[in-house]
């Protein structure tokens, strides 16, 4: 079937939409490699207080002592000495795209961020290399007390809130990359939603790595106060280089009593990036935390969004999709820790492997002894497009309370040749048929994300299918 | 004309069709009959270009163009259609999405396409909700077969193979399907239908021109509509 002529149904400009690079620009750039001096220098660049500098140095010490994870994908190709840990592209952070250096403005124009902002977002933050260079938020939200700013500014402007929550869910000791992030973090979003405020349109952060052999270490902290709600979306892209780059973010989320948070990620890093991210949320009584996690890019991803359900009737969900193509390993999953009674969790994971890609689901469900009447449901579906590719599922459960109702369903399907023939007999090319079926397979996920992004996701998947049928 | 010229067809394991030749003429209705395993479905799938079957010798030509090696979608674009015996479910994909992908926007806009789909669904008495559900998923036999007819109606092919379109279908649905075929034929008298069936039931609803009988991978008999009646009464063994 591979000798069928290919019909290119992708907008030719789309292929280049994310994969383009601009000349590297910098006003401040750390020396390549990492040591305590570099950590101190980064802190100095930011004029940080003693508390944060101390936090960083302690974290660096932990980083040097921690081993790489012994399980999961091979991370040996990461050379910590060959990475630039801090790069300030411009010192003009602005709320006006036109004030930014041409290279940066053009980047976001091409990606389409200003257009999205105009049409359907309540606030936008854009990080380029190490720092947020653009941020804006609807005035009404500011008037209601909503804070949406970069994490660096938050440390200076809201030290009390930051101190109360920063590093509390994900301490530097959690894992080697959380330690590294804690030592060299820069940028990321800080969001605070006051009591009973509902942010109706999404807030969006856009992360771009343009430089080569670089590490981006954003740090995000979201606090939704009692009875409030917010939807936060992050998108990530980078141009493809042959050299290795690293993205190691830490995201901590606090959903206070009866708050509701949805956190949507569309990750489309280039394949030279290792994406090693720690994401954790705490849902208090009656709160709802939803992670919507779409992973298409990166060479290696390790990411297991977590919800600690600490108050009764709290709800957590992770709805995720992963697409692993040639030379990609997507190791993703979810963790739900039921620490209180009547808490519920829901996980849907859909993975697609093709062209020799490896996708792995790792899940952990725990139910504490004191947590009664817990309900948890996991559905884990994998689709293999060829026999070179692999899919693994590692569900782990630790149930200490007998009243828990925990279920796990898993399925694996190979893209059926008969189905391909059926679709092709209606006039679809092989690529169209594959794309359509893959998109059908993840329909449960795409219907959860805003239309503007599901259209984008659909195109990205078509593009991967195009690459695949050679 | 769709011309089958001395084709021999095999799967990975065995030869199924042996040196078959036949010319399907525009505007006629054919019936292909035969016991299970006689090669009827393989014959239709081979003409549609199913990669599960290898044509090891012979040719298939459509309007004098050799299509033996063309992929299925190109044959579809040239006007061949196959409603398979058991249409497969495609999770997460609606019939609207399938047809939207199949037909270029240059040919028909989404509004017009949707309107046509709704009209034909109404015509075939397909429940509206089925149009926005995953295609064939949890559909009844009759619903699947009607949905195949709807796709044939929209794609507007010239040579239409209907493999057991009458199986698993109640009498009301069968009448609807037959009427739909007749209507397609009224609209375009050059359309050719090839109806693969075990039963005379659907054939009695339609003005069949020719009947072919297949047995063990070859065409053993060829006659007019009365052949179908004879088979119904006497069976395939003479």
C-alpha cells in the first residue's frame, strides 16, 4: 500500500507553522552548563530576595545528589553541561505586541497568538526562551482582583501568596527535574482567582523555545480561591534542531474549597526536546481539577499530571492523548491520590503509536485508609498504526479502604486494514483514511478542548500521518 | 464499460478466483448469486481494489483504462462503489465527516453536502440521530445497509456493487432500499448495479437484466432474470 501516490491535503504553509527559527537574540545569557554560580547568577539577574535565592541553591544541591529516574525512558542523551540555563531575549516586557523586537513579534504572529487573543481569550502570556515577554489580561478581570502575571513578577509583587504555596506541592526533593527546575526556574505563569470569581474565557500561556541547546524551566502556580473557576491553556512549540534541548517545568495548582480549574496543554515541542515536566494539583473539599493533556511533540516526554484529592467530594480528572511517531517516546499518565471520603477520579488516556514510536501509559490510583466511598475510573486505549511501534500500559493501584470502587479498562487496537480499505473505497486516500480514523479515535479528547485548538490538533495529526506514509 | 479480463486472484494463502472474464455494461442491473465461499465477495472486493487480494494475472479495465493496480480511492473517484457485506464501525467518525473527507470542497460546499445527506436520509428513512453518531457503531443490520445506500447516493458512482445489501434487513427496509436503487437509476439511466445476493427477494423488486452464478471461483452460469427464479426453486445443483 505504501506505493500509493500521496495526496497532499495539508496547507503547505502549515507544515512550517511551528517549525521555523528566528536568529537568536539575547540581552542576557548565562554561560553554558550548570553549577552553584550559575544558579546564583540567574537569581541575581532577577534581583531576587534572599528567600528565593536560598531556595534555589538548596534545590541545586538536591539536583546534584539525585539520580535520573531509574524507570521509564532512556534519558542518558541529556548532557546537563551542554545547555544554556538562562537566556533573556529582551528586557522589554510589554502588553503591546508592537513593542516587542521584530523576531519575537513575528514568531507569535506566525503561530497565531495575537489573533487568538483578539477573538476568544481573557488573557495571554507569552514566554520566549527564559522569560515572559508579553502579558495582558482583560481589564474587568483585574478589577475583580484576578492576578495573571509571570512568576518572576509574582515573587516580587505578591511575596506572601507565593511563599505560602510555592514548592509546597512539588518540593525540590520530588525528583531530579523538579530539583533542577527549582534551582534555575524562570518565567511561567502565576494566577490567583479571588473567591467566587468565575473567569469565563480561557487564560492562555504560550511557551516558545527558539534557541538551540537551551533549557526552558518555567514555573507555574495557580490558586483558585473558594468557589471560583478558571480555564488555563498552555501551548508549547519550538523549531527543530539536531541538537538537544530540555524543557523541565514545574506546575503547582491549588483548587480551594468548591473551586473549579481546568488546565489544558497542547504540547508540540520539536523532536530534539526532552520534555520532563512535573504537574500536580490539590483539590480541596468539593473542588474539581481537570487536566486535559495533549502530547504530540518532543523526543521524550515524561509527564504524569496528578491530583491530590484532599477534601471530601473533591473530583479529579485527567483526559489525555499522546501521539508517538518515529524516534518519539511519550511516557505519560496520571496519578490520583484519594485522601478524603467521597472523592472521585476519572482518567481517559488515548495513545497512538506509529513509525516506530513508543507510547506508554503509567497510572497510579491510591486510596487512603481513612477515605471512604471513593470512586475511580480509568479508561486507557491504545492504537498502533504499524508493527514497528509500541504501546505499554502500567496501571498501579494502592487501595487501603474496602469501600472504594475502582475500575480500569484498557484496550489496544491495530489500525485495521479492512477499515482502511472501507474508507478508501469511499474515495479517501490512505493518509486521509488514517487521519480520519486517528481523529475519530481521540474524538473523546478533542471535544474537550476549545474549537480553535481542536482544529489545530486535527491539522497536526494530519501532518504526522503525512510524514508517516512515505 | 467495466471489463474483467481473465483475472486470477489469490490471498496470502490460496487462489480464490480462477481466470474470470466478464463485461459489465452501463445502465444494466446484474445479480450475482452463489453459495457461501463461491468467490462472490472476493470478486467485488477485487474490483474495488482490496489489498487483501492479489490479482496474479488478467486485467480490470474501466472505460478502457487499466485499473488493475490502482488503489481503492482512485477507483472510487472513477465511479466504482462497493457496499460491503458487513460495513465496519468507525468510532468517532460520523457519516457526514466521512463523506466530507471523501468529496472535495471544490466540488460541493459543506452546506450543500449536509442538505443532500439530510434529504437522502429522509428518503431512506434513516433516523436523523444516526447521521451524527459514529458510523455503523451499534447500528442495526438494516441501519448499516441503508447508510451504505445513502453513501452510494451521495458519492454518485457509476458501477455500484451491493454485497448482500438484503441480508439482515427487514421487509420495510428492503422495500426502501429497492426503491432507492430504482430512483438512482431513474435519475441516471447509465448507472450499473451489481447485486450480490442469496435470495430472489430483492431481485423481485428490481428489473434485473442479467444473472450470474458463481461456484468455486468461476462463473458457472449466465442468463436472464428467470435464472434467479430457477435457482430459487431448484437450488444451485442441477
